[in-house]
């Protein structure tokens, strides 16, 4: 069947028939500007198969073909149908910088939605060449367009990091723009400032924080410092300001302080204000803030820390659980470890948490390898007694994992426990699980 016959199906809107015959088209079909236009226009057909075909085929074009496709796609940013508009935007983003010349022209369009859409896409495809065009949009009458341009500027700087040598100048311009603008766009201005790789960005954020009263915006500024703060000056500033902040902001500042300390390689000195903020953070529902609370407690935990730490352990992800156990085990404080496990075991040995129990055993095995034999012995003993009470007696894998720490040591510990004054029921459960590991 000839190319023209197959393309006629597309012209007549017979999408399914076209798709059945599309594989017969020769490789030169899409070299023609007319055919590319026909192909792009077909995205208006209510057919997901056609759109998928267009997406795949367009990405195989050479640069000239992609440029022609981008030109045609831009007209569909005006489409009334949201699906068509979003499809065109997604493909323009995928085409990358080849789309930019046509998108720049749309920044001057009278249609506010199209102007904003073009700005949004340029934030994902643009380079430093597009920045001047986006800066002009900061004077637009529509706040949504202005917000889009600010966000696009931040996205470009974030993507290219230190490759754009305009960071200081852009930071200064946005700082001055912040001082004379409406509250609605302040959060996005702060986020964009934090994305610009410039020492001045954090300086300006600290200045803004000094003069800002709105608690939401203050929280956003502190989050921004967590993203861009990379100096001892920022670290010391957060350390000084933390005790003076409202309680709800202290945990945000603690998260920022931890982020900056990790970035610059500085250990946090745990004083009363840090510890108080850390305790508040441990009871926060935000996982990142909980993690900051754990890290802020330092590399030595204390008895009074254990209850909230156990709560975070049960709620956190694998990484924070591994961090908590590593601090516990590396401290070589067997009493502390024992007390922690006594608090944690009721949760670990419940039927719903068996995967976490297995994970716990695996982490302990990994970390215990570096310990002295006496410490290994104590940890194995704690774990044998604790896990012997696991509600599902058929599950023995935890014992199996603990035994691999040191089979001989495990057997010696188990023998001593059986000979001790433990309750008979506990001894029975220990033996039952032990023999299951040998099967």
C-alpha cells in the first residue's frame, strides 16, 4: 500500500486503520513539512493510540524535523481540550531546547494561559539564553504569569547549577524585587532564590528573615536556607536564631541546621536549645523533621532519648532505622541498647511488623560484625530473649539471621540462657525457634 493511501486514513480521521498500516510507511515519510504537520494535527483525534504513535515517531526525527514538529505543537497550547494541551506541552518538554525559539514568541502572547504555559515549559527546557526573556515577564500585569516566570528562572538555575555565571546578579535582582512586591509571590521568590547557586542567595534570605513577620513565609525562608546554605556563616546564624524562634519554626530551623551542617561537614554541638528542638522534632509528623531531630541528638543517645527515638524508628524509613541502630551499636553501651530494645520489642514482635523485624535483624547482623566478642555476645543475648516471644511461632528467620553473626557464640549464649532462671515458657520458645533454624 502506498504512503499516500496510508496517510489518507489519517486525513480522514480513521485512526485505527492508520495505526494498523503505519508500519508500512517508508523511512522518508516524515521528512516532508506537510506530512509532519498532518502528523501533529492528528493529536486532536480522540485516540490514545495515535497520540502514543506521534510521541514515539516525533522523538526519532532529526533536528530539523523536531523543530518543525515543535512549531506545530505550539499552536496546540491554545487548544480548548486539556488533554490535547497537556500532550503538546509534554512533547515540547521532551523535545528540549529545539522548542525554545517558538516558546519565546509565546511569552508576548495576549492569551495569559498560553503565556504562562510557555513560561512553565521554558523552565524545564530553557538555558541561560532564555533567562532575559523570562526576566521581562516579571513586569507582567498577571501575577500567575509573574509567578510562573520566577519559578522558571529558579528551575533553569537549579538544572545548570554553577554553569550560569549570573547567580549573584540574579539573586540581587530578585531580592530587590521581593522588597517591593506582593505577598502572593513571596514564597515562589524565596524558593527561586534558594535554587540559585550563589553565596549571596543565602545572605539575602537571612536579611529577608530578619524583616519578615508572616510565620508561613518565615518557614519558607528557613526551608530555603536548608536548600542553599553552604557556609559556616549560615550554620552559625541558624544556631543563634533557633532558640528565639516560635516552637513551630524551631523544628524547621533544626532541619535546616542539620542540612547545612552535613553540607559543610560540621558536627552539631548538642546544647539545651538543640535538644529541646530535637525532642519537638521527634514528635512531628514530617519524616524529614523527625530525621533532623534524630541527627541533632548527636552520635551518643541517652536514656531519656529512647522513647521518642523508638517512636521514630517504628514510623521512619529504612535509612533512619539503620542510622538509629548504628548509633546504638557503635556506642558500645549495652545497657542503653537493652533499654531501647525493651521499648521497641512490643512493636517489632507484633504480627503486622514482621518485615520490620527481619530488617532489624539484618541491620544488627551488618553492624555487629565490627564489635568486640563481649559486645556481640550481649547483643545476641538481648535479641534472642526479645524475639523468642514473637507472636507467630512459625516465624524463625530472625533467629536464623542472628545466628549468622557468630554461630558458635550464638549457640553458647543460647545454652547459657537455657541454664539460667528465665521463665520456662520463654526457654521453650527459645528452643523451639532454635531447632527450627537447624531444619
